[in-house]
């Protein structure tokens, strides 16, 4: 379902881009509408690139590695807390 959502949003962004670019007046020089049009097109391309990046799964390996690191940090924290509990119990018994 996640991939389908990305495909739908990328298609929507492409549709907006194909609809709007022919209607933009970017040949009139360095004016405010020209700057707006260029920035708008760049923003749309960034959105398309982000969805394409997610669809292709470029960083799946990175996500797996980050999940392993998070799991290890959680385990280390649990071990540290268990160690402190044992020390506290040991001190109470004396």
C-alpha cells in the first residue's frame, strides 16, 4: 500500500507539472513571475525525485542498518538498567 501511495502522489505531481509548465511565461526575462515559475518547477521536481527515490527503495539497506543500530542501543540501555538494578539490590542487602 505504501508503494501505491508514492506512485499516486508522484503521478499527481507529474500531472501538475505537465499541466502548468506550458502555461508559464518564463521567457519574459528576470521578473517575479519568471522566478516563481522556476522555483515552482524545481519544487515539483524535488517532490517527484523524493517519491521516485522511495519507490525504487534506494535506501532499504540503510534502513535495515539503522534498525539494527537502534535495536542494539535499546539492548545496551536495558543491560545498563538491569546492571544498576542488580547493584542497587546488592547494596540494599548489605
